[in-house]
C-alpha cells in the first residue's frame, strides 16, 4: 500500500492540522489525547490512514466542532 493522501481523507487531514495548530498543540500531544503513538497520529493528519469513529468523536468534542465539519461534510463547526 502506498502512503499517498487519499482524497476522501484529505479534508479531515487539513482540518485536523489547522485545529491543532490553532490550539498550539504538538502532534505528540494529539497522539496522547487519542491514546496512540505520534507516528500513528501523523499518518492520520497526513491522510494516510483512516481514523476510527471513536477517535473522530473525541477530536470533535475536544475541538468543539462537529464530526461532519472534521470530515468536510459541513462548513459549520
């Protein structure tokens, strides 16, 4: 499997990175929040791997946005 960003995950990756940077958080801190390794979180943020639904809900709650916003299905947070 190649490590190219999948189009359907590109919006999630972009929004996660922006939200993380807005909170001035490191990728390692995000990994700790999700209970995964920094490497695994980086792959999520780079759009290389899919994100579990539970992790998506944790991130939406943490950032105060909807899961639809994170997924690029809505512009409303």
